[in-house]
C-alpha cells in the first residue's frame, strides 16, 4: 500500500481529473450494441453473439470490480488487449485499490475511447472479504428472467403458399410443414457469478409445432446448470455447455472471431467450460464437465453425448451404416431435412490441464470424438484429406508468457490422421503511442479437428498458412490509427478453387474521438484472393478477385435523450478486369423519452450495388439476444425501427419492424423462400419478465 502522504496527493490529483473529465463522462455510457458492432464490424457472416452478449450484459447489471478483478475476469470484457490488462493489474498492485473509476486516466495504455468503452461494465469498490457461496442466498437473491419471442416475414414466401394435394404428393419437399413463425422462449437464473441455470427452446419458420414430428412442442430444446467457485471446484457444468481452450486449434465450441478493428486482440481468451444457452443447434456439447483448481493447476474433464444431423447415405431398417456429410443448418421444415435430424450419435470425451504461473501459462488439451456411423465423403481431390470414418482425436499444447513490453502466445496441435497445426503470435508495445501484433499460422491439409475454431481465413483450420501483422498508433490526443495486413495461402485445392491459391487482406482505420459526445472513423479495407472462373471451353481456370470497401462513420449525441449515427460506405468488386460498384448511406436515430420508460431507434438506408458481389454488410440494432447483419445489395431502401417499453421493474417489451424495398426486382430470393414482389418485411415481438 502507498504511504499516507502519497495517498493524499493522489486524492487531490483524482479530484482534478474528475473535474476535468466532467464533460467527457457526463453523457450516458455507450450501449452494449455499440461494442458488439465494433467487434463484428469486420465480419460478413451471421455469427451468434449470444455468449459474448450474456457476458457483457451480466457486467452491466453486476459491474466488474476492478480492485478484485483477475486477469481472466478482465479478458471476459473482450475489449482490453494484453498490455492494458497487465498495466491495470500492475497499477493496482503498486498503488493499492482504486478510489474512483476516473482513476483509469492514470493507468498507462488507457485512452479516453477505451475508458468510455468499458465504463458500462466496470466499477470500483472496497474488497469484499466474505464472498462464499451460500445456497440459501442464491434462492433468496437470485435473478429470474423469462423471455418470449415471436417473429415472421409479413409477405408470403413460396414455401408457405397453397398447393394441391397431388402436387405435394409428387414433390413432398416443395412446401414447408409448419407455419410462418419463428418462436423462441428462454428462462435464465443467476446468482451473482456463482450459479446459473436455465433452458432455451426455439422453433424455426416452417417447422411443425406441437404437431407431426414435433408433437412435444419446439424443434430445439437446450438446458444448462453451471456452478462456480465452490472450494477447489472452479466450475461444474451439467446439460448443454461450451468448451474453449488454448487458441482454438483443438477445441473452441463458440464463435471464433479473427480479424477485426481491434487489431491487437488476436489472442483468443479461453474460458474453459461454460454454460450454453443459445439457439445454434450444432456448436455445443451435451453432458457434464468440471474444472478443479489445485494450487497452480486447473484440471478440466468433460463428456458429451448427443445426436447430430447428418445426410444419410446407407441404411437398413434400424441401422445407419454411413453418412455423406454432417448437416449444420439446424432447419427441419421439410421431409428431407427431418430425415437427417438426429441421424447419428456423437460422443465426445476430453480434458485440459493448465499450469498457471505469474510469468507464464502452459496448457495441454486432448479430445476424442466418436460417431455412431461412418462418415464417407465423395471421392474427389478436395475431400482427399478431409475427415472420414467414425473416430478422431486431437492433442495440443498451448502457451502464453510475457516479459517487459512483450507478450507471446501460441498452440501446437496434432490429429489422429497425422496432420499438424500450429499458431504462434506476439504482441509488443514499442512506445507508449505504438503497439504491434504479429501471428504466423500453419494448418496442414491433413489436419482434422471437428471442433477447431482458431484464427483463420477459411473454416476448418486445415490447408492454410499465413502471416498477420497489426499496428495501433496514438499519434496525438483523441486520434488513433489501426491497421492490419494478412497474407495467406491454401496449399491444396478447396471449395471454389481447383488449384492451390493465395490471398491478401489489408485494413486501415483512423478514429477521432474529441469527447464522449462525438466519434468518427474513416476505414479502408481490401481483400484479394483467387477463385475458379468459368471459361467458354467449360474448363475452370484460376482468376483473382479484388474486393475494396471504403467507409466513413459518424456518431454524435445531441443531448441526454437523442443521439445520431451516419454512415456512407462504397464498394468495388473486380474480377477478370470487370468491375461492379455499390454504396450504402444510412441515418440512425436513437431516442429515449424522459417522462415515460420508452426508448426507440430507427434506420433509413439507401443502397445501390451493381451485383451481389459488391454487396455491403451493415450491423443493425435489434431486440435483446437477436442479431442482424444483413447484406445490402441490388437497388432500393431499407428501414427499421425498434421500440422498448419497460413496465415497472418486472417487464420489458420490444417491438421491431424492418422492411427492404427493391426498386429493380419483381421477385425476392428463390426456391421456398421466394417472395413474389419487391418488398420484404419482418416483424418481431419480445417480452421479458423479471421474477
């Protein structure tokens, strides 16, 4: 602890800082969605952010006490890089407990932008000595929440239109079996960060509900129980859970974010075993697992046994001999999809041993999975090195250590096929204003890992090697420059490319945040990669695609109740000397009424692209635990609005309406999702009840 005189001087400095920061921190904190958008800003895929959302939402309601936070607690925020976490922990160790949240301005490596980003999720208070778990307190003070949600497209899709019985008999997969609604319900309970339990149920549009193949109601059910920190038991999970270890080369059953505007955050923050409460029907485990802390060792073991969807290839009356592929869509709305539902059993056994030292961390992960039937893929050059059979195993060693202003991490792995994969990275703080990140990855074409989700350009973590470099510069106050360069190669053929190929992606962004009320950035992103191109002779050849995007984004708060966001983004897609162009312009409005508990936000967007190749993705605000990152393409407009009304302390009601109008289309989409018209609209209604 610091001396009394130094503490007095410290308090005086804090008073001056708080007074000087009054304008900077006087506005409301950033929303959780602002952070999610920033993390997802370089991602085109529809990723399930439920796990991250639940972590951050927990900290909004239970701010993380920085005076007692451990490294793994700070990593759950997903915002701070390794240097900032180390700097904060060293600051508290050297100076004692923080007296005010504004003291973060004294911590090396924290700018006004980063402080504003974490403010909604953290706080400072005196250390609580007695924090033991008591079951009677859990029952008395626990938090119960129930969610009910329904959504549907307003316009009729082809799969729901009427058809004659004779036509349906001839083509049974030509219409959906269920109704137009996506239904969702969720119950969740937590007592602090000690105990969680709950269940989730969902029915996708077209799936039967309390009829036919779903006579028990929903198509998908999930339940979980998690208890933390009871004696030497660090975690116990029962039911559905996730497992995340190392850098994801062997096991990462959750979203696997790689490249983003957080150019220094390339190291995955493993959380080990954790409850699962989302609606993705594939990336989870069902069974039990536990982590025990013995001195410096964390020992985790887990077992999963569940049925998964697969495309049946050879079967008898009651026995499936082989399947040609695993099905990951999660949809069971037509007879062919229902036939693939829960086709084979998947049994997984695994564990991890991690040694934690103040200077380094070392982990060993092993996993074995067995399937109830053989996976036999088509005999093609592309499938030559992909997993086939009914059993596979992986083993890996991961590490993390640092000294001075350097931080190193990595993982080396092997599969039963003999294929290897390794990933090694480094972060370095060259100066107070300059930080660098670097990573090399090499995934052998023979490496097979069904639950791998490491840093990569393509999915699967095989047949890829590459170098990544990132840099973050703070040249002057309020300004930040972020950039990365990623060069990658695919030594063997892959989907869409009938020869070894390569690619390059670079990204640059300049941020200007003069105060809490105004923020803007200018972004450039370019990706160049090789793909197949059809020729007149009918023989594919390899050509180069180039996708360039330019964006300007501005957000500003008018007052306590009103804030605005504006964006203009352009794209240029080039292949074999032919180019297509596109742009999106939108205006967002966020407003909170003062006298009634009602908030609303809305967007109006104009877009025009020459083709789907020049499409532009844009994150959209949505209701709680729903996510939307649609592709803007063709020519038209899109608008949506979200309403949230709070009834006392026990209920929240959300309403969302979104509509896309295409000025140059008479039909939208194709197949069973086709809409005969130029407009596509969707409505969502959700209720949350707090008990």
